[in-house]
C-alpha cells in the first residue's frame, strides 16, 4: 500500500511539472528555448542565447 501511495504521489508531481513546461521563440522565429516552470528562469533566457523574445 505504501508503494502504491508513493507511485501516485510521484505521478501527480510529474504531471504537475509537465503542465508547467513550454517553449518560447525569439522575434525572428529562428531560435527557441524550453523552460520548465517559468520562462524567466530558463538558463537560455538568462544567458541571452536567443536574443529578445517575441511578445
């Protein structure tokens, strides 16, 4: 029973995290980056890998 509970909790956690993912493109649409929880905390966004993003 404990193992089943752990699996259910893990599944719920993974479902929550995958619901918060996404992709953002730059203005020219030739570069994009993925983020896990919020676009502002993506490593690619922080280092400016794609330049200004489209709004």
